[in-house]
C-alpha cells in the first residue's frame, strides 16, 4: 500500500486481517467503535464474518464459540466493556481459547469521559476475572506499533492457546499517523496445532505443565468438550484436588515459562546513567522527548519502554536497573504499573511515580519536573 495516513484503530483492524482473523464480534463503544466499523467493512469480502452483537457479553460469547470452531477471532471494546467481558474472559482462560481482545482505553471509572484518554485499565486487565491466572497484554505507543503488536497478539493467542489483550488508548486508536505498513517487520505467522483425525480428542492434553495442547474444532464428526467448570485433560468435570491443581499449574506454566519469548520492549540506554525512566503506551512518546531534553541539559538518563505489560518482563526491567539509583515511572493513571517496578527494584533504588489522570497527556516538562530531572 505504501505510505499512508491512518488511525490506530484501522491499523489494528488491518493487522488482524494480515494475521488471518476471519471472525469479529463487537459492540459500539467509544473510542473502539471504528474497529467494529473497519471489520464490518473488511471481513465479509474476504469470506470472514463480522457481527455487531447486542452487547459486550454476547460479543465475547460469539468469539469464544467461533474460536473453538476453528476461526481466528478478535473483539474490541473499552473499559466498561471489559467489565462486561469479565466472566467470559475467565471462560476463555479455562477453555484455553485463542482470541485477541482489544481494549482502547478511555478515562474512567464507569462511563467516565467517553471521548477522553487514559491508560487506567492496566491492573484491571491483569485481574479482570476470578482465579488470578496469568494473562498476556501488549501495549502499543504508535500507529505502527498498533499494527505490529496486533499481529503478534494473534500469534501469541494461537501459540499459547490464551486470550491476548491489546491495551491501546484513545490517542493511539483515533490518532492518525503517517505509516508504511508494508515495511513493518512481522514474525512468521503462527497457526494453532490440530489434533490428528485418528487421535482421541483430549482438549487439554499435556505431558509437561508448560506444554500447549493441540486443538480439535467444534462441528466435526468428533465430540469436543468445553466447560467453564474445573475439569481434567479430557474436559470432564472433576472435583479431584490433584487434577484441579494439575490443570491450574498448566494454565500458569504455559505463560510464565515463556516470559522470555513473550517479553517485548525497547531500550534507549546511556552509559553511566543513574536515572532510568520506565514507560509504556502513549506516555512513552513524551518520555522520549523528556529524555532527549534531559540529555541536552547534561544529564545521563536511560529509558525502557515496555510493549509487553503482562506477564511482567522482569528480566529486562532488572537488567535495565543495573547501576541505577532512581527509576521514574510516568503513567496516565493514579500509579498502577509502578507497583510492579517497586516490587522488582533492588534495595536502595528510589522509585518515583509521575501520575496524571485528568484526561490530558503527560507532557515532557511534567515528567522532567515531577521526576526530579529539571
């Protein structure tokens, strides 16, 4: 297509198509509504299915059913919709259902400011369902990254048989930028493993807890079981504590043993720096300017931009803190991811939060001033 001027929501939609998405269900909600519009336009001519559901709960239900019938699926919403998605998110985790869930964040809580921005669903996304099982969540900072990380989200969903979240925001979703999507470097496309036709269908079969089971589609000539209740490898309900613990360890291990492969981030380190700025999402754009200004003023500052928020890329964060005396964590919320940085920071490192949640972006000057770099 060459050089274009498009918004993040269009980039997300086109990346989904590139990744092989052939089913979408969603309900209109600002600022994610244009993803629904794009998918309604893009999917049918390609033989796919796009549905405007009656509500968010139905959207998730449609996507779970389609995914288990062999489709690659995506849904998109904003904060209030994630609230309604919650129960079915748990079902998707329990059933090991590959799908991509896009959250174009806006100012909350509740209805909040529907047309204003924030990145305040960070912890909510991590703990959005009962059980506390780990999830994967990616965070783009540009329209180009929205395209790349959406494609990667589909790969991760298929590879690990999990719902994967893309945590965008109003600014990235509806902001237009110049991009050349043909030049975006993407990994090879990953498609789910299928259970051979001559093998029995055990939907959750694994030898080691970190193994990812192969799948069989609903709708064929074999019985495929799927349940939201505790179950064994064959998806039969069970109350056996040993089997329940085995399955829960499997849900945990298949993600946490793959943190190195899931962890995505950008580094901009300066030799001799004693200050590190850790950021994510749209705020990282202001951080890039703030770091340049601080360096121009003679200060030595390093930057780590996280594209994977969950699971926490702890190895990269700890490595970035080597030799550091102060870590600054700017966020468009009341301070959510700083909790993870504080948890990891070795004794003696000062962790400073720069928070803002009034619908306005954090400016470079605010980061420099409140972070103590001026």
